[in-house]
């Protein structure tokens, strides 16, 4: 079912999303997922001196890696606490990274500002995908690169989100998992790019404890799972926990009491054409029509 989404509803949704991503402790959570940012940096082969924008940067995992390799890095995230963590990490390492709180749907940067605009498992959660594409391309320089990593619907995390969605009310936004659908992504990048390269990759999720403890780790630290549990009564929490434990156990490849799962994502690498220009009117952006399907 589709309904009309107003500016007021978008603002309310953004407030809920910000609260969700500020819940838990994303810095602690993300430190278990180091391999993905490392692989993306290696594949992009970003040269020293290149300007990089890390969109929805969290506590700075990718930004820190790129800066260590000599890139000029800026990071932006909706969650204030993640930005504070990112700044602290950069200061501790003596890295000159600019971190700002902000919204991917209204990036606070001039046109053609960055050689690389990158978002790892971040921009996919913004509620208006057409603005995500428009803004990322706008701030990317001609012949620059826009790169994303997005969970696929068929992959492990996609399945986890669907389990969560079966227990809570719809999120009031398009499914983030559409960013893991190749046909959808090609349509979203149909204008303004010379070409788009899509490939399916895997995060290897490894935890030194069994699936039941992994579920508790996610409940405590990962905002979306933390807020999902908080929205349920005791009985609902027991059912959600049981379903998540079953999912992790059924996909666990480890046999030594730890947990190891391969989580599929879609890697998107788009090259911006020269002369691309986009115009939209923020005051009208909330009048678009969106599906109210949850994850």
C-alpha cells in the first residue's frame, strides 16, 4: 500500500532515524566489521591526495583508513554521538579528518567538492533514495566516483531485517534493502553517471561467542536492533530473541563455540559524467510517494 508522505512526516521520520542510530554504541559494534572497509578501500585504489567524503560515516572506520593512506577525508553522519567518537579516534591518531553532523539528503558541501563519495552500509538507510543519489552525485566531481556497499535482500543481514520487521510496525519508508537490488540501483543511477559497476560481495561477520550472545551483542549495541527490542513488551522480546537466535545459529559456519557468518552486500561503483547538474526543491521533496513497507 502506498500513501502520501508530507514534509512534517519526513521530519518526524528523520528524528526517529537519528534516535535509532544514536541508540546503543555503534563505535563498539562497528569494530567487529573491519574487513569490509578495508576491502572497499583496496578495491577503489584511492590515491594519496584525493578528496574523499565518507557518507553516513559512523565512528569513522572507512574515513580513518582512507586518511592513513594519504587521502583528504571528510566524514558526515546523522548521529551526533558517532561523530564525537569519530573525532576522538582521528585526534588520537593525529589524523586531520573533518567530521560533521549532517544528512545525506542535504549534504552541506558545494557542488563538485570530492573525488570520491563513499557510503558503506549507511546511505541506504535514508528515507528518500532519489535525494541520496542526487546529493551524492552533486558533490562528486566530474569523472569522480560514487561508491556504496548495501545489504542485499537475499543476504544474511537482509534476512535479519525481515525477521525484525515481522515483529514491529512498518518503518514508514522505502525498504533500505532495495539498495541491494541490482535493477533498482541501475534505475536510481540512470542519470548523471557514465557507467555503474555492480558486484556482490561478502562481509565476514566473526564473533568469539555463540549465536545467542551475538543476538545480545546486537540488542545492546546496534541501534536498529536495540530500538526494535525496546518497542516490544517482554513476550514480544522473547519471541524476537528466539527468532534471531535461530537465524544466527542456522547460518553459523563456526564449530568451536564462536560465530561466523557470511553477509552478502551489493558493491556499487558509479563514475559521474562531466557536466552533470541536478535541480530539486527541498520544500517539495516531502510530497513524493513512498512505500510503507518495513525493512
